C-alpha cells in the first residue's frame, strides 16, 4: 500500500503490510555516509517503494534511519532534486515528493550505454585490483622518484577543475597501479578502469563526493608512503565502496 501523498500522516506512517522501506533504508557506515545514503534513497525511488507522486519520510525520520545528520541528508536530497528525481513542497502537506517522471529521466540513454555490463563483476574486480595495488606499493616501498610521481599525481587531482577531475582521478589510480610493479595488474586495471569511467560518465559529478574522494586520496597516498600496507588497503577498499555505492544507486 503506497504512501498517500496528500495524507499528512502518510510520510511517516507504516503501511498495513509492514515497513516497505526497511529492506533498503538502514544505518550507513561512517566512512561513506553521503554516498551510501544517496544510494539507498535512489534505490527507494528506482524500486518504486515510494511511487511517483508519493512522499518520502520526513527528514528527521530519514536521518535517524540512515544514521546521518540532517545536514548530510539535505545534501543528498539536493542532489536528487537537481537530477529531477524528487521535488520539495512547502506548507501543511509539504515534504519531499518523488516525481512522476523520475524513472524516465535519462533512462534510455543510461541503459543503452551500460547494456551488457555486469556492474557487480566490474565493481568487485576493480576493488580487488585497487586494494592489491595499494597494498603492494606500501609493502614493497617506493623509490624517491616513484614517491615523487605519486605525490605529483595527487597534486593533479587537487588542482583539477571540476570538468577535468575524472581524468586526473584516473591518472592517480593508474599511477598507483603502475607503481605496484606488476605489468599484468596494470594492464588489467587499465581495462577495468575504462569500463568504470564509462559507467561514471552516466552519472553526475557530485562536488560533495569529489571532496570526500579527495580526502581519501590524500590519506591513501600518506599510507602508501608510510609503508602502511594494511591501512592503504583499507582506505582503498572504502574509497572503492563509495564509488560503488553511487554507481549502484544510479545504475543498479
């Protein structure tokens, strides 16, 4: 039983058949709160758990269920509004409503571009390669010249304009793969990264996500240069998980 968009109790009420949002909405992990919250609300919309014209739960309830601040939640909802997926209404019966045409926005183009791509396979393979490369670089150590290359690649991402960020981001990750000392790993990573970039081109560039990614990049490079293999792998795993959350949310 869908929530009634004109029922003032509807946004927070539990339907007679049970809480239909429970399978999707759950507390997010602290490391990727914004990305995972966005993923979950996108799933709510794309799965039709709140239908077109229906109202999402109130901000306070959503924030509590996701385990995030209301500030972070509002940033997530702003992204959804910018993408034309939801709209905010004021007044007694106001709130955040799923737009009727949400499922059709860009759907044909997205499906055409990712047709035949096994999203989960790509994301898992990418994580294996990325965490492996980070661990190898930290465990084996880098020469002064190699460390300089890694720092330079990181600086490139910091200085990149928004439109050029994805290319600089790719260069940083490819540099790390090259410095792992395994040409086979590097070649495999280049191939999977090309697919990842095709997928990323189907979703918007989100400033909040890029800022978060940049902090992770900095922590990752520091761990590698400090020889902290376990730390480097864990940071890279979390970094990959943030990207995966966005891709699953928009494309899954």
